[in-house]
C-alpha cells in the first residue's frame, strides 16, 4: 500500500476565506485556457487518460484544498481484499486506486506516470457532478423542481414539443431524444447550439438511452437559470457551492470554444477530489459539518428510475443484475458484470472504459479507480471484493 502524510479536513471558515481570496485574485477570463486552440481529432488519437492537456479549452476551478485524512492500516481480511482489488485493477490497465473505509483511507496506490497530484480524463463521471449541482440549485430556488419542463429554461424549445421533456426525464436518461453524434458534440464550436438540434424519436420517459447531449442540455439549462438569478453560471456555481465546501483542490473543466461547460465529461481532478465527492454521497450530502447537498436529493439520486432500474439521477445503481450493462439498446458497448453487486445500495459514477467512483453506504466504503480504457473491465469485481471483506 502506498502511504502519504495526510492531515485533517479544512475548517468551513477557512474554506470561505479561501474562496473569497481566490475570487479576488483571479478573474473569470483569466481562468480560461486555450480558447483559441481547441482540441482536434488528432489529439484524441492514442491519448492516455492522464493526457489532460489534450482536452482544450479548459476553465480553472480555484478550489479550497483541504488536507486529506490520515491513513490507517486495514485489518487482515480487508488487506487481503485490497491486494486482490489492486491486482485486478492492474490487470485491466489501472493507474490509480483509492479506498476509504469509514471515511479513513486504507489504500492509495498509483501506476506509472500517476501520483496524488495527477488529474485524469474522467469522462462521464462529470455527469454525476451535474446531478449534484441540480440538487443544490433546486434547494436554492434556481430550479423549480425535477418535473419542470426543460422548455422553461431553454428558450429555443419554449414553444416546441421537446420543451415538454422534464428535467427528471433528462436526468434519468429517458428523454426520448435521438442519440447524439459523438464527434459533433465534442468538436462543435457551440455545443449548446448543437445539442438543441436533437430530434425527439420516442415518448419521453419510456426508454432508457444514455446520451451525452442530454447532459449538455441539462448543463445549458442550469447555466441559463443561474444567469437569470444573477448567480453567474455553472462553472462559478460548481466552485462556490460544491467544490469548495467539500474541500476539493484546484481542478480544470473542459469547456467548448465559447467557454461553456460541457457537463457530460471533462472534470480534471485528482483521485482524492473524487473521493471527497464519493464521501459526500456516502454521508447523505454532508461534508465538513455542513449540509452541502440536501439529504433528500441524495436519496432521489439513488432511487431507480422507471425506465432503467440500474440508473437513478445521473448515477448508476446496483439494484438489478444483468451480466452485461447496456448504455442503450442500440449501443454495442456493454460493461461486464460477472455477478450481482454484493451491496444492493451501491451508487457509482461511470467514466468510459474503467473510470469509477463506487459508494457503498452499507459497508462504509468509497472507492475511486482510474485506468486506461479497457472494455473488459468487470464492474462487479472491485466493489464486491471490498464489500465482502468489510462486512
């Protein structure tokens, strides 16, 4: 096990001071990088998940880095399970594995080229961050409710049948919208304008279909709602209402050439930052003695949706077993599940090819794993090894 000198969480007052100082020291324009040098198709070729500099442009999240908790040695049974989990991760191109038990780090290791300071291309794990922001925004009155029609927030659809799609249907990936064009969504100069072109192909709420552009539309809608309330936009809201209150450090968000957050992917953060987000869910929205996200929202996120019992509000769940987990009926990519999850209450973030945050509240476990894309990665293996040892 790789050990590191770690201390305690940053006090809430210090977090507030850090945020205020950061805002004064750095304007929004200065936080953008490479707006005139966006990612190209060539940049995608052969990219490692550690090659975050290829994902351009980006926006800098100042962060309010809290020190990480001191590690502890696991008991013999858990230590054996951790060794097996590490071996499995390594076999499937793993680059980092961090495990907290009861809020205490019991394992932290990194592969070649990675370290505690490394950020990675976490892919769709960003989607779950957008879901957390929606919970905060509803509590703040920025968003009315889950069942609001999206046309109330996206003016282009105000008088369009697509405007009747609810935020709930979008957050559960049952919008009824056509699959997005992967390359267009990545390389469009204005991804919001590109996303509103999606056509409706089925009855909203009737069919699960994982769709990057749907998360982009949710991000677009939240950005406009925040601006209308005089609260800046998604990027500043992410920093002030989620990232800093939980004590996360500096990070970057992949944006489009116009500076708008993509939402569906692109949070460049460390394993420890992702672990704090996982712990936020495990602790029902609390961090540093504060209720950062309403507990009722965490419960709602973890409730199986009508269209797919394996999916809640932009998070994956373990309530229903299938040997292969599908992103949609027409998507050929399937994620292997060798057995049912040992923890029925597992909530997890899925980043393409093996980027994961697993939260197992009943076993007091939070697990973060990153690695190069490997479509043979078995989603059940690591959480089940650890759940059985932590019983």
